C-alpha cells in the first residue's frame, strides 16, 4: 500500500495536478510531506523542464 501512495503522488505530479490538490487527494496534512517524501522526479520531467528553459532563449 505504501508504494502505491508514492506512485500515485508521482503520477499526479506528472499529470500536472496542483501540489495542494495532490496533498488533499493523498490525505496528507502538510504539503511538504507530499512534495518532499512522496513525489519523485523522473528523467522525462527533467528533460521537459530543460527544454522549456531552452525555448525561452530561442
């Protein structure tokens, strides 16, 4: 069950769900728990962020 909460948090992040909404969906009392413990980054998200920054300079 615990791993499913991590997966759900990461999927919500990937789908662009606002952190506060993810916090409430997961039942956390503090947003820091959602963002620092349960949400995990991934290579695709990092590459997307870098592309967006790069696009600002083109």
